[in-house]
C-alpha cells in the first residue's frame, strides 16, 4: 500500500483496523467520562495496566500530595488524587505508551513530540483557567490528544509520514499543507476520525480536526471556545518538529488573533508560556518521560523568547513605517486637494 497514492479511505480504514489498540486509553476515558463511575471502577481499569498502576502510586506518594503514610492501593490513590488528576495522568500515560515503538524512536525525535503534547496540554489548561472556561481538565485532555493524528500516521504510515517531514522542511508551508500534498488529508482529519471511533465527546473530535483553523465554525459556542484554547496552546508550545510553524511572524500574528478572541492580554499569554516550562518538566517526571535535558529545554525556551522579541520589534517597526507612509500620502493628497 505504501507504493501507491493513498486516499483518505485507506488511512482511516487502516487506522480503524487497529482502532482497538490503545485499549487502556479508551477504557480509561470511557470510565472517567461516565459520571456514574466511582473510585472503585476507575481503580479497576487502572489496575489492568501495570505501568499505569506504578505511575499513579508514584505520583500519589510524591511530595506534592504530602502523605506521611505510603499509599499502596489504587482505589485509595484515586480518592486522594481526585478523578481529574487521575484522568490527566492516565490519559497522558496511555498516549505516550503508544509512541514507545522502537522503530519510531529510532527514526524520529519522539522526545520532542511528547514535549509538544505536554506543553500544549499544560498551556491549554492554564488558558482555560485564565479565560474561565468551565472545564480546564477538558482543555488538558484536548491538548494531549490534539495531534493524535500525527502519532497514528507515524505509527501506521511511517515511511509516508517521514516524507511529510521532508516536504515540510523543503517547502516551508507548514504541516497541514505538507500532509495534504503527501496524503491528501491532514492529521486533524485522521485524529477526528479516531476520536469518533472511540466514542469520545464530539467536542474533542471538533478541536482535534480544527486546531489549525481558528476560524472553523460550529453551532456550539463551546466547541469554538475550546478550539481557540487548543489552537493558542499549540502555538505557544515548541512544535513537534522543526518547521511545524515555519514563519515566526505568522505565528505571532496567530497568537495575537486567537488571544484577542479569547480576551487574553499579552501579559497573561506570556505568563502562561513561561510557567508551562517548569510544569511540563514536572509532569514529564511523573510520567517518567524523557523530554530532553532540563538545561537544554530552558536555554531553548530563552532562545525562542529572544526570537519572538526580535520578530515583534520587526513587526512594530514595519507597522510604524507603513503608518508613516500612509500619513505622508494623506498629507500629500490633502495638499493637492487644497491647491
Ligand atoms: Fe496539529
Ligand atoms: Fe500541535
């Protein structure tokens, strides 16, 4: 199948064949989304996954929860941590478990993809809190899942998806254009399809499909709001690949446009971006996930900030220049009309 052009149907059907693969993820999400599920039921699902059980116990016994007595039972951990924290931890753990594929680890920078998902989720939750979106944890879940299409395409169409990465580098037109050129469809469309097949809330499928299109329309205002939150969070994070957002100035304009839609000022946006770095490092520790050397992460964050200021300054100067030109033309035409 790799040698002939793929159509949307091929991609979706191959992914549907393996739709049952992330079983823990689907089971955990279903249980957590069911308002009737109690701690015992959630604990039962978690207990079926050994590494997840270990992570939950590790987190509940960490300094953050300040317990003197060691917690050894998952049901007790669920009660102590609360369903929301459990949801965030289990979801992240299941998604990151999917990328733990030896061939994938050898061929691409998985650390960077994981870091992108963690940063986006943390940014999304902070934006949701700042803008008083009613379910900040839902924004976190959206952040972890928003690029699930990339993970699936990398897992099941590896060679073809590596062509997308080459195309992205060569054309500098961004990820969605490169995907359309190679596959004829985007990671958003693939991701939405799989979210629907897992029977997750339609709101999540909407944001997975549209997080690169902040002008996407919906009859449900909450879908638009959540999509804006994820779109902004995505742009505030380090991309999963080089050239994911090839143009820094377009990125800044995107951030400002979506920030305005969410009534978020620049100071709040910058604080969210700054705080996401230590929070991402902490979450990665809980998940025992290698997202890179801490010093590298911090120095890269500083470089990005410097690049951003440089571009902002350039944009400001260009606007000033434009304004001076417009003013000059106005004066000239006024003088002409007076003469
Ligand atoms: Fe994306
Ligand atoms: Fe993304």
